[in-house]
């Protein structure tokens, strides 16, 4: 992970808190909004946010912040799966 992405993740954590409970809450809300009988797992939330950033990168490939955010979401998803904190 680049130093720039690491700094972005640290800043986001200071701003919004630990990503795992945050993504779990988003998964619960998204699951309810979609009328699912289950929450969307945190790692899938991270991947969906990554997809959102992919669309932004396509729309404006020169905006480096979107690329860095995309790397951050992928990093979170990998960490959640690697440490089995994905639900």
C-alpha cells in the first residue's frame, strides 16, 4: 500500500471511525433498503464502494483522489476477508 493511500485511510478513520463497524452499519441499511432478509456483509459493502469509485474513475480518470479511495476500499475488503471480520 502506498504511503498516500495509507494516509488517506488514517484520515478517514479519524473522521469516520473504524471501517468495520461503519461498513457493517451500511450493510444493514442497504439490506433493509433492498428489502433483503439479511445484511450485506461488510466486505461486500467495501467492494460495492470500490465499484462506485470505479465509475468515478471512468468519468474522470485524472482525478487521483478517486483512484486512491478505490485502493482504500479494496484494502478494507481484503483485510475484512483476511481476518474473517467480513460479516
